[in-house]
C-alpha cells in the first residue's frame, strides 16, 4: 500500500504531454525574449515571423504541391511543425494550458505514443482540410488543431463511459459544442476566422483515431470485423 505521507497529492503529468508543453512554451519564450532584445541581438526581433514563414502551414503552398505533384520535404514538414509556432505569448499560453488539461485526461488512459499520434495526426489533418477549402488567409500556425484532437480523444473516452452506464452518449459532445459556439461568438464580434475549420477537423481526427490507438481499440475493431 502507498504511504499517504510520501504520496504526491497531484497525479504526475504524462511525460509526452509535458514534452509537448515544454516544446511549445520553450520556443515561445525564445521568441518573446528575442523580440525584447534580451537574446539574439537586433536580428532576433524577426525570429517569430521567420519561423512562421519557414515552419507555418500555408494553404497556397499546399495547393501548389497538389497542382504540380511536387512535394518538397521543407514544405511537407509544415504539417507537423506549425503547431509549435504561435502568434504571441498569449496564443501559446492558451494552447499550453489546454494541452495540459486535455493531455492529462487522455494520457491517463492512452499510452504515450498514442497521445503523440493523436496530437500530431490531428494537427496534420486539420491543416490538410484547411488547405483544401481555404486559400485566403493562407497561413495557420499554433497548436489548437492538435489540442482539439486531444479533445476528440477525451470525447471518445467520455462517449464510452456514458455508454457503459447506459446514459445518453450524445452528452459527450457537449464540450466541443460549447467551444464551437464560443468560436462562432468571437467570429461575430471580432471578425470571421476560418481556422475553426482546422480545429473541427482536428477534433474529428482525434475522435476517429481513438478507435484505433486507445487501449485494446484495434483488437476490438479487428474482432468486430472478423465477427462479420
């Protein structure tokens, strides 16, 4: 039995979630210090914009690749690098807080590799859907599509739990409904922002991937297919 005098009152954060958080916040700290001239000298002021240009996702570049059937690695990597570049410290902080909250819930059930797959694959698919339907504005950056993927995984877990107790499983989608309603409100007040399409796509990807990467998920699907 565990000793209550030595046991931590807080459950440890899953390592993969903490690694993602430190990567996001660490990069943002460097950009913020550079913008204030604390590190990097005068050239550091442009680090953020240079990173967006080099690592952010651009829908027009994606359309160019699809049209010409040319897929340079320096452009393909944008699908997985853009979640680590943010517009400002507040943007990165909000992403980091939501990453810790959702990542903790999901990471307590999913294995570390599964959490990473959900975050990165949701971000990549969110960017791809955005690039297919939105050309202007072309740029998206920041980790929200990946975080929405974790929200999708959290929704999957809640959906399963509600089904096990015989409750209405539709209640599991209350959180994403609230978040989308909040985004709609902000769009009406501050102007439309089409990045919600990447966020919703990331949510859908995270929910769908959970059927495969959750503990025993693939085995359940395989058994169901064999049963048919």
